[in-house]
């Protein structure tokens, strides 16, 4: 039980991801979380503005349920399965973050400098949250999938488009981490 | 029951993503600095097993619960959309420290500011839908 409450290693997380992908396929769905964002747009009558939102989103009910489950999983993990939120980071990562002005890196899952109340109530803070989300949503649909659809499902199916998308994910991520984050903070 | 299995898979996904710290902004930052094996090990082992599972599914023509052929829909070949879309996604991923799945898990975990990130993601999806025909694909 103690090992269960400790942070799970990658060799537990990775196989669970693969099993979830296969079970979703077996149940007649697929592993692709960002499709739900398109379904939300359609639900909000986005079909009045673009044909892109005229699709059979109601057949995606299973995917929306998967996301509701993910939220519940977060609640369960936070309240019953976590003894400490402290994350053991590479000391070099900690130093780099302190140089950017982040206090106590790894003392919780997210940096309060971005996600804390003070940040949310400032113009810069709310823009960071909105723009980061915007890029994820826009980029995922432009690329035809996100980490689950391309990096896990697509690569497992040995699809070249997914490999190109994953290379793109990394180019963007490296640019943000090494060039833009030091400018923003 | 038809509904419950997807809900339960989501619950398992959410618990695993939280317990393996994949929902942590810091883990994503560390990954893009190549200072930890954790995320590479996670994605690497998932894909390695995934390739094996998909290979076996195709080889033995395993069907879904409903008896339909089990497969992942192929994507149309292009470079522009996957590379450009991918780069934009990556910029957002490293700034938010979360891709779509973790965003929802984090809301459940109690980080409600992720609701703002999710509304940004819905807006991004919406704007893509509006300008889709004018974008190079």
C-alpha cells in the first residue's frame, strides 16, 4: 500500500497508458483527448459559425465520459492517494527555475507563479493561462491530434504524420522552454 | 454498463496521471530541459508496448467488443499541418505544462485555474474551426 501512495515510476505509468489505449479501442472508442474540445465547441452551437463543428459529436459521448472520469480520478488522487505533493526534481532544473524567479520549485504540482491566485488576478497572469490554452487547442486541431492521439495512438500505429506532429510538439516545447520562458519571466 | 466502462477508464487514467506526476508543470519543464528520464520513460514504454499491442491486434485480427475490426484511423499524409500545428501545440504545452488530458485531471486535483487554460483551449479550437479553410494543410 505504501508503494501505491508513493509517486508511481515511469515503468508503471507507461504500460498503463498503453493498456488504456487498447481498452478504449476494444470498447469501440480511441485514445484522443483533444477531440473533446471540438465536441464542446459543437455543443456550444459552434456549427453556426463553421462547418468544422457540424459533425456527429453526439457519437463521442464515450470520450466526454472518459474526460469526466479523468476529473474524478484527479479528485480521488488528490484526496485519498497522495501523502505529499513534493516533486523530486533534478537539482539543475531547480537552479534554472530559481534563476527565472520561481520560488520553491517542486513543492507542489504547479508553480504558483503561473497558476496561483495572485497570477490569475493579474493581466499578465491571465493572458499566460489563456494564451497557453489557446495554443494547445488551436495547435491540436491544426495538427489533427494531441499527445494522446499522436504521441501514443499514432506512434503505436507507426503513422508517419504522427511522428511529424510529435517532432513539431518537441520543436515548440523546446522553443518555449529555452527561448520564450526566460523572456516571459 | 456501456457508460460505466469509459468513465472507469477515465478514472484510472486520472489517478495514474496524478500519481506518476505527469500532470506536473515541473515534470514537463524538466523533460524539455532533458534533465529527467521520467517522461521519456513513460512515453517510450507506452509507445513500445502500444506498437506491440497494435501489431498483435492486426496479426490476430482481434475485434472490438461489438465485433468490429479494431484499428486506429490512419491520418492523411502532409507535412505542413502536422509540423506547424505541432509546433504551436508544443509552445502551449510547455507554457501551460499540460496537454489536454492533464488539464482536466488537474481541475479534479483542485487546481481550478486550469479552467481558464481549458477555456483558452476551447477558444483555440473554435478559432481553428473558423480559419481552417484559409490555413495551409
